[in-house]
C-alpha cells in the first residue's frame, strides 16, 4: 500500500503549488505528511539524514560562489564594454544588433552562470538600441529572452551545480558535456536571426556606415580591452574544470575572486557594491538551499516508500520501447515547464527519472543535458516563463506582453530542434568529456 500511496505525492504537490504556496514549504509539507503516514515517527530520522546529506555535499559550496560572481559582474562594467565591442563587428549584418546580442549573451553567460543577471544586464543595454533602429518588437523580445536564458545550457551554470548532486552525476562532466549543445543552440539562434532579417529587412535592418565609425585598429583595441578580461575569467573557471586542474567548487572560488579583480580593473569597485553583492548572494543562496533540502526530503520519502520501483514496474508493464520512455520523460518535463519553475521540475522528476533511465541503458550525463535543454524551454513557455517576467521588468511600455509571447515562439522551436540534434547524436555531449576528462 505504501508504494501506491507514494504515487499520490505527485498530484498532491502539483495541487499545492498551483494554489500558490511557496515551493520549499510545499515540498516539505507533502514530504512530512506522507512520511509520517508511511513510516510514522521513523520519518524524522529520514529527514535528519537529508539535512546532513545536503549540508555535507561539498560541490554545493559552488552555488553561492557563482551567484556572488554574477552579482559582482553585473556591476563591473564588463557588459557595457562587451556590448560596444561585439556590435562593432556585427552591426553591418542583417539583424546585426540582435546577432551581437546573442554573442554577448553567450560570453556573459560563460562569465556568470546566473540567468537573471545575464538577461537583465544585456536587456537594459540592447533594447534601447534595437528600438532606435526600428527592430521588430517580437524579435527584440525573443532575442533577449532566449539569449538571456542561455546560461542554463552554457557553463558555468548554477542549474548544473544543483542538478549534479540530485542526479548523482559529476558536475564537471556536465559542465564539459554541455559545451557543444550550448554552442549549437546559440548558432541556431544566430542563423535564424540572419535568415529572418535577410528575408525581411524591416525586422532588423543593417546599420549604415557612419563617418565617425572607428578604424580597424581602434576596433581591435576596443575588442581586446573588452574581451581579454572576461576571457581570462572564463578560462580560470571553465578551463580549470575542463583540464582537470580544479574541482567545480575550487573553480567557482577562482571565479568569485576574478569578479572582484574585474571590478577593480574597470574601476567600479566599492564597499557598497561588495556589500550589495554579498547580501544578494546570501538571499538567493539561502532560497536555493532551502528548496534543495525540501526537494531532497520529498524525493527521499518517495524513494523509500517504493515509488521508483513501482514506477519502473508500471513502465515495464506498458511495454513502451526505451526511446518512447525517454521521450515520455522529456515530454512530461516540457509540459511541467508551462506551470512550474525549473528547480521544482528538477527536484520532483530527476530522482524518479534517473534510476529508470540508467536501467534502460542510457548515459546519465547525456540524459541530464537533454533535461537541461527542456528546462531551458521552461524559461520561455507561458504562463510561468521567468524570462518573460525578467523582460517585463526592464522593457519600455511600447514592448507589450503580446510582443513577448509572439517573439519567443521561434526560439522555443529552435530549442526543441537542439533537443532533437542532441538526442540523435549523443556524441555532441559525450565526446568532449571523453577526451578531456577520460569519461566513458
């Protein structure tokens, strides 16, 4: 009876979340109720074990470090210089301002790992310029939302630091494995913008030459000054992980220190900025850790009650092919993204899906990257759509909610195409870790 009761935990948690209760309290509440019903007072020992497990997971120390790094980089002046440097080279292309914005989002995402920071900073810089040159408002919205959410699938990603321990998969393997899928998605974005604006120049016209355009030497100087510091930071964080020189937590520590150095280099450092960044880091990290603990308690009760075993039996009895089971899991996650935020999807479904995926013979790193791509679509799919909410907070009144919903649709399709490519060619994920980390 206990395992059948465990299956009721899913409709229970979904119903409570739909009523608007906080995610952490909802997960803890359901875990407590079903834990006491199934195990009685022994459930308390399970919950204490989960607290100890989360507190002793060393890699989670990277979460506040990456958040601090992103908070400092928001104020370092790096975004303004990147914006100027990138658009010097792309403005003559069809939709050049949008193309440059995507390139800038890739660089900034690789420097911070924090999605909200990327979209907010890039949006504040890019939206006024694209409006000035009469870019299509849907294209502006889609570019900012999709580009800003690239931080999910481009390392270093706070999402991956959470996903690794929950899935019991190496964070370093995930960081390296997501490089090519992230670049494929960004390349699809750029290709779409170029083709669309070449066919419909009114959506994103080329910017004509100006007498005060900088010379080639000046362009190179501006570009080097803007790109060298963040490139060094990216190498310190990602390069050290990829070449096995540092663990993700150690690399995050270097990134946090590097972010402080960048604010000093760009002469934007102050004690007030440091204080604001520390306070923001504490608030966001505390929220994430509380939700992570609540999710661990929820999944612990579900697994201990035999929920995973029963789910496996139900899938076997359905006689679905292994690829259909995989597609079913990803489809459930995609649909959940319409109404749940990413951390809820991750904490609810990954502990259930991963054991079954492994039993089917699929590589867990590959599945986790597929799952990340699906999570990224949740940033753009209403009504939850965090990326759209970020954009609403920084966009002028002339960009309406209708423009935003219309603008993200092509980019959601491109994300699904990326998912199809990575599903069809698993080596897009597995080749680089096998070469750099000796991962089989």
